[in-house]
């Protein structure tokens, strides 16, 4: 009986220890993600003073009728290096790059990275962003509030959803879908197109 009690106590302590350790690792990864965003912001801001910003990787054009509003996609290591950023920005935990939105004139930008929600830690590492449960994450944004379009139901960026990305253009006046538009960490609103 005493041995069972000792095993139960050890199991409880091991579970608590594992949870604390996972939280610690998640905090470290989140710190790197935020530092990367700040570094990218500095590189992109400097680059924008000299030239038009590069377009995002696999971008989708967000428009309203004939007016282009922004280009929405990922910022890859290759694009980041073009702007003078020295680090690696690929998020191996979720197999993702940060979301990169560029204004129509390619002078303004908004970046967004997904941070871990340590209250509901994910127990496995997904192999591609097709398997990321965005609803278990929260966002960190930096730059001008251009609006990052996330699917309202899945919280997945619009350019990562085949239904929208296959056309390479999404017209907010004629397109269909419900979106959460992230302007900043504290300013978000929902809209329905079509």
C-alpha cells in the first residue's frame, strides 16, 4: 500500500515537473519569436527607406474591387536576408514563417507570429502548418496595422488556406468568408464577406 502511495506521489510530481518544463521551453520559444519580429521590423523599416519592400512568399493580393489594399503571405529567411536581417526566422516548432503583410505601395508592413498558449500546451510538434491548431495559439503583431486576415473559424491566415490562395487574389467586396482581421495585439475585429 505504501509503495502505491509513493508511486502516485512520484507520478503527480513528475507531471507537475513536466508541465513546468514545457512551459519554460514555450516561454523561451515565444521570446525568440518576439525578438525575431523586432529584428525584422528594424530590417524592413531600414529597407523601406531605400527601396520598395519585397513581396511576401506565396502571397495573395487583398483587394477591394480594382484597388489593391495589401499583399498577404509569409516572410521567409530568403526575403528577410534580402532586407538585411541576419537571423533565422523559421519556426521549427510549428513549421511556419511569420505572416507578412505589405501595403499596396510596398512602403508599410505588418508582421505577425503565433505564440504558444501555455495554458493549453500542445503535446506534439506538427510537421507542417496544415496541421497547426491556430486556435491553441495567440498572435503577436508588429508594424503598421494593415490587417492580417485570419479565417474566423480556424484562425488560420488567409494565404495558407487553399480555397483563397489558389486564386492569388481575394476581393473583400465580392469574396465569401468570415474573417478576424488583426490590426494589432489589442485591436481585432470580425467581418463577413460576400
